C-alpha cells in the first residue's frame, strides 16, 4: 500500500472519528440557543421591554446593534443601575442566564462558543475560594472583572500567572491600566475595544467597572495609572485571599 493511500485512509478515519463529536457539539449549541430564545420570549419581550426577537419595544432594540459579547454578558448578568434592566444573573439559574446571553449574542452576529466541559470538582480551600470569587453577596466580587471556568466577566486579561500569596495579590502590578482623559474627566481605564468609529473602555472609578463608549477623537488614553489592584480587594482577609488563590491554581 502506498504512503499516499495510507495517509488518505488516516485522514478518513480521523474525520469519521471526530465528526460525531462535532455534530453533537453543534446540536448542543443549537439547543442552547433555542432555550435562550424561549427564556427571552418569556422574560424580555413585553411591550415595555425589548420586543420579540430583540427588535425593540419600550426598551432599546437588541438585534443587529453591533453589541460586543462582553457587553451583552455584563448587562444580562448585572443589569443597568437606574433603569428597569434587571440583574438576571441574580434571578435566573446560571444555565438559563448563559442561554439568554448566547441568544442575544446571536442576534448581534456573534457565534456561540462551544464549551469544553464542566469545571473541575473542588474541595477544601479551593472550593471556599471559588465561593468567594463568585459570591453574589460580597460587595467586592472578583468575577466582576475576571472570567474563570466559563463564569465571570472578562474585563481584565485572563489570569495566566497566579500570584504566590495574599501579599503578592495585593501588590499585583497593573500595567494594562491606562489613564483616560475625556470631556474634562480623568480616570483609570481598561481598553475594551477600538475601531475607527468608536473606542470602548472600562471606567475603573466605579465598581463593578462601567463600560463607556467614546468617539476616538473625544478620548485620550495614556499608558500607566495610579490605580492599584489592592483598591478593589475590599475587606478580604489574607486567609480568604489565600483560598481564592487556591481556587485559581486548581482552575488552571
């Protein structure tokens, strides 16, 4: 048998092996979108809300607006203060929140991601740290800025290097934080996206951070800021921060 024939048969075998996995993942994604559409129809389409298929009602339309995936996830999960938009992350089960987020993202042309599987089972300090990281009752919630195990908001960069201890976490450098100047304001900011027509940045003077949109000519970003990570660690004790670090190590 020629090398070419062996290679061809190997390719065919690989296709046959992985095709059922791909099809199953696609079916799961479609089912999740359908579930999200059903939940959206039940909770978000009344005349004073977003209307059928997000086409607009009393609230702004959601379909085809070019909203980013991060923005959709943030607003669905945490709502918008001072408006009727509720924090559905505190009301609906997590799987339903995820389904609605995926559906609204699809209305904006964002392809849903295929999840790689359930998060690891944690015990001891790591489990306690996970609870602290996502604690909805805590005024300072790590998941307001960090996404781990497919939960939380990716305001900050992915956590690739876990600090050694609580002191290192408090003193964590933040070179990605800039100083923004816009309309007479000066504030610490994280760049979310920048395209020719708009610049989106997270305003770090608020907690959770507020996503703000500017025309490129109306905002100036300078490298560096006086903002420190320790400012958002609140009243966490060293033991609690140690547990959070144990969770992050277990999650990687």
